C-alpha cells in the first residue's frame, strides 16, 4: 500500500512539474497575450493542484493535509479569477486577440 | 541542496533588481517589485526565518504593491527622463555603497559561532525565554518582551508615516465624499461581477487568517505586524472592488484614525502600568500575580496594539492616496 501511495505521489509531483514547465514554455513561445495567458492560466491551476495532491499523499499528519487542502481550494478560487481579471483588463484597454482569419486575409 | 535553492533564489533576486533599474514603465516595475518581495519571502523560508517571511510576503508582495499602484495612478505611469546628469548622484551612491561594504568587512561571517551576539544574547534567549517569558515562539518573546522598547519605536515609525501622509495629502472630509455609493459602484457592479463574487467569498477567509496570525503569534510564526497587514489588504481589496465610498460607509475614516492612535496608546499604556507597579517600563511580569501569566497577558495586549495601529495606518495611507487622485481629477475637469 505504501509503495502504491508513494508512486502515486511521485506521479502527481512529476506531472505537476511538467505542467509548470510547459506553462513556462507557453509564455515564451505563444504568439499573443491571450494565448500566453491561456498557457499560464490553465497549466498553472492544474500544475499547482497536482503538486499539492502529490504533497498531500506524502504528508502523514492530518493538520498538514488539511492546510494543503485549504491552499488547494484557495488556488482553485484565485487562479482562474486572476486569469479572468487579466484578460478582462487586456480587453478593456483595447488589446485585440490575434485571430487566424485576420492572418489569412492579410496573407 | 539548500545551497542550490539559495543560489537560484538570490540570482533571481539580482536579475529582478537589474530589470527594475533598467525599466521605464513604472507599472512593470511595481509588478517586478511584488515578485521580488515574494522571492525574498521564499528565501527567508529557506533560511528558517518564518516570521520575517510572512512579513515580507504581506508587505513586499501585498500591501506595498497596492499602495504603489495607487501612487502611480496619481503620478503617471512612465518614468520621466533625467533632467540633469546623474553623475553626482552616482558618485554619492558609489561612495556610500563602498563605505557600507567596507564596514561590513569587520562583521563576523553569517552563522559564525564565536561571534559576540551568538555567545551571550542568543544563548540567553534560546535557553531562558521559556522560563522567563513562557511563550513557545522565541521570535515573539524577543520582539514583544525582551526588545519591547524597540518594537514600540518601530510602531511609532509606522504611526508617524501615517500621520505624515495625512498631513500632506488629507482630503478625507470633503463635502462630496459622503454622497452615497455613487456611479463608481454601479460601474464596478456591471463590469467586475465575477471578481466581486469571488472576492466576497474570499474576504472572510482572509480576515479569519489575519486574526489567526494575530492571536496565534505566541505559539507559531506571526504577530501583530503581519496580521495588521493582512487585514488591511482585505479591506483594500474590498475598497478596490466595491468602490471607495462603499468601503468608507462600512468603516469610516474617523474610526481608522482613532484605532491607529489607540494601538500606540495601548502599547504605551501597558508599559506605563508596568511602571506604576514598580517595575521597568514594559516589564510585563507585574501585570498578573504569576509572572509568566503576566508576560503572556502583556504580550497579547502589545500584539493587539501593534495589529490595530498597523492595520489602520495602512488603510489610512491607501485612502489618502486614492482620495488625492480623485481630487486631482475633479480639479482637472
């Protein structure tokens, strides 16, 4: 049982780290603001959830697990809201998303 | 491993500091400063200074960023070009910096055992604080009891900063400032609905966390400074999303002013009570029949005073900055 739990925790942590990295790559590689924000917003939320789950599986004490669950809930509330606020602010200040149609029309 | 983490964190800090120096867009500078605060907080966690880390996270990444954002709204977003040659300033900075580095050469290395402070004060705090003060968190024991007078000074600095901001910028009692919630609230209601909903859910938890930090400071990391800052950021968040006038109707600025002075008075009053009971200023042992219980009562009261003053001063500074901007806009129209 212990090995199953530690393997599951390891998998969660690895997947979380991979998602963190892919979010970072997304920031650098994606073409415009909204796609970059998508990369960070989506992968960051899932990545932090995965890492927290991995830590929960490792944490033996109950109060540590409860604290991690609270942190997880907070991230699930705050991260999407922050992404929404960013996108809204960008839209409000007049930044247009890069659309495929515009590109082909220009080309 | 720890060295590796330290090197990475410190090189990030250096990179961010250099980026801040080179940038002209103040908005980006403030965001970078927030990241700088968060990274230094992580650095403090790595070197096991958890109390400092909470303070740094609350100040550097939280309240400082908010206050600076309001200040840039007032002062303009872009840094203006230099009006004169910076050579003189550069020379002064260079000389001061090299003198400081030269002075630090005499200091013992970080964590060097035979250094004087590790010989006398440290061992006394670590070995005796449980029997003298009786508070599990040694940092709180040092901050509120052994070095209570220094902390009173720090609190006075914060209070003075608040008074100075009010003296320079105060427009809190303008005639039109109490006209109800106004169009601002309606605009926020229409435009920022989802954020308002989430913030409404989160604010009670932020406040609960602040009170936890305030009253749990004797047993774990935390205390009045951190709790005051977190509580203030909850109120500032509310003011930003529900309109400044709504926030002022919930708690009036007069209350913050009174609370700010009350905190200092509570702190000093505890000291005076100790003095009247025939002990030294801020020696809490005489507050109760049992010296340890007296110490505990004294520390709780003093932390409460710190929390009140820090909380209300931060909000007063924010309100004054914001109102100043509004008045400037009115003046332009």
